[in-house]
């Protein structure tokens, strides 16, 4: 993979590279086999056949048939299409992807709580499954924590509810959708075994191209098209088929499926190394009374805590994709780490890529009970096919250095910094006397907070370099 | 070590300012002022990218970095002011208000409350003492082509004492070269647009979302003949030539608006008296360093700038006058006005724009064109 070699890429949950083999499989459908699959002549019908075959191959990776799949322009569209099955009320977990939460918010919906591990609270689900509920959407694996939800158990509960409704003569259907975008390369997905009626897939997270997704639709589910036109994809998703992307999706999914066991093992090995290294980083314990979340970036001016702890891994390893390492460094601003690591060739993120750079805090981490400053200190590392064990050792070392650097910086701020070196030019004397002459500004309202600076200056220099 | 809060916009000027301040030994905290984040029709608000750029530079320099949210205040004190002015048929300058009300007021106050010795921004302007004065005053930038004092003339004298403009004595090409030398990611970033949140092209679309439009006639000033129709008189600015959609031939210029009758008047006569002025009345005066309108009459070689980057124009005389009724809710300034007289007629700037006065390098303040 060109270019990638200069980076250690630890953000596979955001996007995955498309392999040469997948690109090769797609290429002919841009050039010689470009025909519209709906055209009647033979070359076009061959394209149609290749497209249908690709759908079949893709469907087989989740134990379904090609005709059960509606191809879309990505997971977000699949999710929005899935939500057209909701007629009255939807139940979704509080840690769903923004696409699910937004689609749910367009109508009546309730959020189902999760436990601190990120695993859905089944009691809360049961309690909220009133007769109005006709749609449930729970992701297979969460995109920030990697938490794997007990879908088979959930669908058993839903089956009981359906039975109970029938017994009481209630005819409201109950449709179960799952967003499996993150899971395809690591979990053996089988729609029958999971017991889902609708399942969203995303090519871009399993080595396929961006801009294509699929929605598995079980026969009895009634959806409404959100894109009207020529009636492709059973009328549910009009528009000329994206043939090359579908071919690429199928090739990537098949590869992911056939390599999932070894991939899982590879990720586990690397994850163990990285987790051990991160666990070995010694960091100061967070303050007992952290400052309220005043600005987007929490700043820390409390007294230095001398207690030493280890970084905190988020989620529960027993219910987590082996590629995910969400970790919290309380007290520091993880976004700074993202930039510092990027400067050293390591690409990571603080959470969902769509939310991370907007300054909004993660609803997922809030839902599992993290405080604002813990959320600000959380990093999402996600491993994948581009990584080697050697890279992971390297990344672990650099991560440790940068984390220690950031904690040292905060400690420095708490001690009030003194000039970095004697030689560095400093504000000139004339400026200072001007300031004295025009000393007409109001007293510092924050002077109570900067008490540490008095301590530092009374020590008259050279404590902190 | 002096503590500085530096406004970082993610642009090259404030990024270079960060390097300079750090090298000069200041204890620098970078602050991204979040003033506006909404996308508008035809325009994606770049705030998230700008924030990422600003933070990336701050982290690269190992500076503390914070985001200060001024969106509510900005909406109230800049955008609402702007909309109110447009509704009155005037052409306001939101950048001037943003500097007065947000950057050199809210940002300044908050920084001082946090124990700052100085605030700093990446503006092209200078602060310094003149003629043995003890207090610092606002001075034009060394780079005459980039001088931004036109936008800064309303910053308070108080804030001026505690403000640093690190790039004010550099030329723009030097700033760019400095950024490249220091491997700042933003070295090649495109210059931001004039108005903080909406480019000149976007202003019509912006107004459209906030102001109820009343279509009306476009008439020729001299004859009263209807030559076209407009979507709303607020869109038209005195002297405007483009975007009138009045067909071919010689261009028309906007020479007046009758907001009550909702008529825009145009003329093909470039010498139409409405387009030229030999006097200008300034209201909402903001004179710097304690000057009064009377003081201005004492200044020889008084010059005025009527647009950002426009050349300085000599003022023949300035004459203080009491305003009759300038009850502008947006300004705390005294009810004083000044009339500027020119030797040669000048192209008349649109009411609502700023006129900024200078004596040599010193920015004396200015006012809003009545």
C-alpha cells in the first residue's frame, strides 16, 4: 500500500485501505464493462450478471441471498432506509452511531441504556418494549468502543414479545435492525443466527471502496423507498447500480470473511502488546474535584495529585472487537495527542471521525458514564490489516512518550512555567514600564486561581525547565 | 514570564504570531474564538477546519490551547447589529463590530480575568508610544498593503495598553516565509475572507435567510422610469454596479434607495451627485486616546481611510457638530458627530461603513458614515 508506509495507521474504525486485489477486481467495470446493467444488449446483460453475482457473493458472507440485499451509497443510507420500517416507535441504544440516532430522532423513539461496559442493558430494553414499539435498532459492534452487543439474546427477547403480542391479539410488528458496519472483518455474521430482520453493511470499513453499502432485508419487512426513480433494487433504491463499487464490496467482504479468523488472531496479538504497553504508562490520578466543563477543552489548574495510576481501558475486553483499544488518559486533552502523534507518523482519533473534529463530546462515552474530562482524555486506537507487530511496538513507545509529555506539560502549567532558557529574548523593559504607567486595567478576577504562580515566583527561578 | 492569550484563527498570521510570542519568551495560551459555526446556503462554515488548524499549530508549538465560545454574544452583538443596519438601508461592517465587541472586549476581559498580562492577535497593526506619551496607541502596520487598523479603530484604549500584534511590523511575504521556515502546516493556507463568517458573495444569501424580502421597482433617478425589479432594497448599496440585472448597454449605478416606497434608484451618470461627496458626516464616533472632536481640528495633515486597503485621503477641515438624534442602540459613544470636508470630491462611501482617521502612523479613531 503506497504512502501508508510512512504512517502507522491506528484508525481502521474510521476507514480501511482498499487492497490491490479489490482495486483490480473493480477496474474493468470502469472501462470496458461500463455498460448500464439495465440495458438490453448482451454486453450490458453480462454486466448485470456480474453485478447480481457480486450481490450474491456479498450476501453469502452474511448467510443471505443476493435478492435480500438492497445496495445503497453507504451505511448511513442503509440505516435511513431501514428506519422506514418504523411506523410508530423505535428503540435504539444510547451509544448508536449518529446515523441511527438521527434517523431515530425523526420520529417517536426511546433510548435504551447501556452498562458501563457499553453492553446494552437488557432489563431496560424489556421495560421499554411496550406495544407501541415496532422497530428496534442495536448496532452489532459499537464504532467508538468496539463493544459487541448480544444480538442473539436481544432477538430472543423480541421473539418472546412478538409471541406475547400475538397471544394478546396485538398486531403491531416488531422489526429488528442492526448496524453491522464495524463488524464484518472480525465477526462471523449470519443473519439467521443473529435473528435480525434488517442488517446494515458498509464496504469502507472492511477493505472495500467508500460510497457503497448494503441493507439486508428479510422477506417480511415492508420498507418505503427514500430515493425514487427507475425502480432499481426492488424499487427501494432507484438509481443506476454502482457496479464497480458493488464488485469491490463483494471482493472485500469475501476476503474479510475468509480471513476473519486469522485477522482476529492478528489483532488480538497486537492488541495485547499495545494494551500491555499502555497499561504500563504511569499517570497521575485525576483530581477529586475536577473543574466543571467550561470550555470545549477542559483545563486543569488544580493542585498536582501525587497518586499514580494506569490509563483506563474503556469497554469490556470480553465483549469487544479485538481491533479496538479505547483508552482514557484522565486530565489530558486527547486531541492534542492526536496532533502530536500525527506529527510522529501515528494516525489515531479521539472517537467517531464525523464527530471528533467538531469539538462535540462523544455521546457514547457519556453514555457509559465518563465525566467530561475523561471524555476529553479518551483516545480510540483501532488496529487492522495495515499493522504489523513491529509497528505496534514502535507505536507503543511513541505513545508513551507523547502521553508522558502531555502530563509533564500540565504539571508544568500547574507549577507556573518559567522561561525555557536564559538566552531566549523576553519582553523588553520599556514595555513593562509602559504597563506600569498605564496600569488602569481592572484587578484580575482570576487571581485566586493563580496562587501557584506566587509560590513559583517566590522560589525565584530555575525550578522548572 | 508575561502571560499572553493569543487569538488563533487557524490562519497563517496568528500561527506566526504564536511562534514569535513563544520565541520572545511569553507564556502563550492559544485561544480559538468560536463565533460562528453554522453553514449557510452556498457556504460551508470552515470553523471545524480552522479550529483543527489552530489547535494543530498550538500543539506543534507545545502551547496551551482552549476554545472560547462566543457564539451567543457574536450573534447578538455583531450579527443582529448587522441585520438591523441592513434593515435601515445601510451597509454595515461586521468586522469592525466583531473587533470592538468580541475580540477586544469579551476576549480581552476574559483573558484579563484569567490573569493575562496581554492579549495578542494576528492583525496587521502596531501598538506603541508616540512623542514621549506614556500610554500606548494604535499605529498603522508596517505593511501598508495589509494594514488592518481600519477594522480595529474601535478597540478600547484600555485593551490597546495590553495588546500585542506580533506580525504588525512584518510584511505579509515575510510572514509567509517565516511560516514556511518553521514548517507550520498553515503556511500555504488560503487567506480568509473579509467578513469573518460570510464572504462578500455570500452576503446576499446570508441576508436572504434572515431578512424578510419585499420585491420592488428599480427606477432611473433622473426620469423615474422603471427599468427593472429588485428582490429587496436592503441588497443594494450606494455606488453598486454589479448584480443589478438590468440588461446590456451602459452600466447603471445605484444612487439611492427609498426604503418606505421600496424603490431602488439607479443612474447611468457616473457624475451623479449622489455618487460623490465633498463632505462626509461621521456619527457613532470612536476617537482614540481621549481625543474630542475639537481635538481633530488641531491636527494638521489629517487623513481618512474610507475602505479597508483604500488609499488615505487628505481631509481639508474637520468640524465637530452635535448630532440631532443618533440614538444608535449599538454604540455607547457620545452623541457627537464630525463633518469632514475634502478639497476634491470623493467617491461617496455607503452609509454604515466606517471612516477611520489618521495622523501619520497614529490611528485616531473614526466613525460610521451617516
